[in-house]
C-alpha cells in the first residue's frame, strides 16, 4: 500500500462509523412495502398455520381403524367398524372438507374427503393422499397403512404466536411482504427514504442528445449513479453538471446540503488545477478522509457539508470521475453507507470462493477489484482490459474479484468473488 493512503477496510470502517439511521418513519400498506426498510422488528400475533391442516388432497382417517391390519391392511382391529377388502381397509366417507371449512368429529370406521389446506377434523390423526385409495360410491378403500401425523401440518409449525418474524433494518423483499401478510400484518413501519443530491463536475461533460464538440464526452456517470441510488430506494435530487470553478462547486454544495441527507458527486476529486470539489468541501464543511489504497477508485473522499442553519450538515461522498472507478467505488462505499442510513445492520456483501481461470502475474500495490465473469465451467474469466475508463467491462462482467494488494493470481487459484446480483441490489440487511 502506498504511504498516506487509507486501506480499504479502514476507509469503509471510518465511513460507516459516521452513518446513522435517518430520522422519520412511514407506515405503508404491506402490499406497497416491498423494497423499503423495516423501522421496527415485527412479531406474529398468531400461530401459522392457525390450525392443524392437510398438506394433500385425500382422506382424513383415524389410524386406530387400521390397528391389527396385516401388511396389506386387509383386516380391521377388534371392534372396528371398518370393513376389510382384498387389498385394503374400507371406510365410509361421511363428510367433505374444503379449505376454509371445518369438519365434524371423525368417528370409528369413517373417513372425510379433504382438500389441501383444509383443517383436520377432530378425531383424525392422519391423511391418506388420494393416489393411495380407490373409491366405490360412498366408500373409500385405503391401499396404504398411514402413520400417525402423516400429511398433517401442525398448528404453529411454521410460526408461533409472539415469534419475531422480521428484524428491524431488514429490506422488505417480496417474500418478506408475504410473510408479514401471512400473520395478518396489513401495514408495516418503514424508514423514510434517504434523500440524496447528486452533481457532476467537468466542463468536458455533455448530455446525450447534445452535439459532441471536440474534447467533450457524454456524461455516463449521471445515468449510472442516479440509477444505482434509485435502485437502493433513495429519493434523488439531480443537480446536473456543475462548471469547473470553485465558486460554482461551492454553490452546488450549499444547494445540495439543503433538505438532503447525503451528497454524492463524481469527478473533481484529484489534485489538478481544475479539480475543485475537494477544496469546495473543505470550504463549506470538512473533509474527513481522502484517497483510498484501491484500484480502481483511489481519489474517493468523505466529509460533511454544512447546511444554512450551520447547526446541521449533510454527508458528502466524492467519487472519482472515471466511469469504472465511479461505478466500483459506489458499490463498495456508497451502497453500504446508504444501507446504514436506511437502518441496515449487515451492510457489506459476502464474497464467494470461486476458481480463477486466468493468470494475473503483475498485481498492483493497491487492493484491486477486477471485472470478471462466471464461465460455463464454473470458474471466473477476466475482462482483458481492466482500465478505469472501460465501461464495457462493467456490462460484460458478473461481478468483481476482490484481490489483496500485491497478490498474484495463477490459473486454478481460489479467489474472492463479489457478484453484481448482490452489489447492485438491496443486498444484506
């Protein structure tokens, strides 16, 4: 690691130490809560399922009616009213129970036609699925000797009344919304959306649709970063492209701090004469960390920008201007920071051990995040050009390979893989 640069782990720890869950809770209908973050743990007020019920379409029976039957179930037990046939025990079907209905108590020698999800009638202690029976009028011949409890879902076997089902800080997935609904929660308390302001520096930047004058480039970072923030559930204020001057940058920071929790910028973080973001932040607030020992993405910064009341401040994260550097540092630093502002607890993604199907003989002195893709053999291929301006690599790749500083990779080595599926979504709670 180069002298004066913060390590990745130290920088991320310092960043997250400054993140606190934003104030403000909303109550949403559960059907509209997917994608939001729970503000409080949720418990069930009831057992799930609330009653013993059947897992199968079939026949509710009493196993006592099979006592004394041979291996084929050819004879009834002493005093049983079940008739025996050549192949099984014959029971009279006296009721029909569909899901949402309740049945009468089951008496000796009788069975109930029952359908998946229907409550088990009193006296029944097993269900025989319909494929193991033959029906003759109002008599069912059971061709299988059931064990007590067979095909019965017990009350509370999934959830017990009073049990915690979802923790505070969890992102509400579609299945989590379904779980909340299954215990009768019609509404859920969620953390208000994090408010983020963005702007992008560089006189060379123009928007798609505008003429591309000599020396100009289209502003791809604006599209990438705003989409990433919205995918995290943020409310985004887009301040657009800011001219390369200290005064314009300071004015943009002051505007961005008003009413927003976080300011994210791209570009202007290096030490050139036209890099004004860092001194502007220092003039309007303070800069707590700058320059990280990673590749790509060294010129990343964190600080705060004072609001007009001078008593409060907005968080500031400045990203590099190169498109790959901006994208990678967003995933590695901004995403976990936003998740912590949203109340998330475990905000860093878990790396997967994968096989490298390439050689990387000349590693950098900084920690590297290489663009890789999973191949048909279950290993990782490397994009051939790892330059920080090669945005095509981020579309081609499935994720990032987290490579320690100075660590050469030989084909067949086990490496740490961070899938985009995790990095681009809400991820861990």
